[in-house]
């Protein structure tokens, strides 16, 4: 089974509970659509776990992109790598867990992912005349920062379903739940990913303590909560 998730933001506990709840295993794949770091207490602990799992595929969100801008700016100003690394460790509450291998993994993150069934981005894809433009033509800034794609009136009817996060769903609906947009009203509640034009994954974990993931095969949503939230 394929699953999509976004904006975990360093909430290691809810992530592990959610994986236990769905019984995530070797035959499954998880697509993490950016913002695994910041805001929560366990950014590096979470990132190292995700990077160690062979069936987990991560892309960059705006928080990874901002971290990389910070890192690259320092590297341009000095050849003192120890000083750079010390500054990177201070970037995170659990920066004592950081190592150069993890920095390199951040540096190699792609900005989108595409499967036979869906396109995964962090924030959005350009849309023109109601149709998705090729994601390969989008700038990395649009893919991680876009705020227009989330709007309810952006409903591309052609192309694959888009899974995305970036903005907590509560700012649109008042609920901390994954939001599915059917291609037509009659398809609401459909169990095929082709029935939906986009799926908004950001449950605002850092605000609500609720973390959700979406099953691509069944179009079901699964949730776990931060126990000490």
C-alpha cells in the first residue's frame, strides 16, 4: 500500500504511533511531502529514521529549503567546516544528533515525486486554465512556497491527483483533518485516487497534535495524536 504524509514537523512520537496503527511494513511505501523538520522537538531524530527506511521517499518542503539556504550561505562564507557544522547543530533542538550524512541527505532531497497514480509536492503546482502545468517546469520556490494551490477554487480536472501539504487544513475548514477534493460532486467518497483532483495532507500537527496520513489505494485517512500535547 502507498501512503502520503506531510508536515510532520519533528513530531516523532505521533509518527511512530501512526505507522504502528496502519501496520506499515516492507510491502508498503510512504511518501513524505516535506516539512519533516522544525517546530517540533525531534527534527533530526525523525529525519534520521525516515532516511534509514528503504521504503520511505522524502521530498523538500519550505523548512528543508530554508535550512539548506542557511547551510549553503555559510559554506560560501567560510572554509571552516567545523564552525559550519556547529552552527547547523544549533539550528535544531535535537541538533546534537546531527551528522554530515544527514546534512547531505537533506541536500539531495528532490522537490517533487511522481508515481503512476499521483504527483506529490509540498505546496503546489502551477495551474493554467484549470489544467496542471508540467511539474518539471515549476521552480523549486513555487513547489515549496505556493499558497494559491490550496484554495478551494483551484480544482484541476485533468492530470493526476496531487498530494500536498504546507498550509494546515484548519485554516480552510476549522478541522484538523485531511481534505479530499473530488473531481465532481458525485465522486465524493470515492475509493479511487482518480476520483480526486487533489488531497490536502497538512493536519497542523504542531498546532493540534494530530498527524494524519492518506492511503492512496483505498483513499482512507488515518490519524494519531501527540499524547503530551
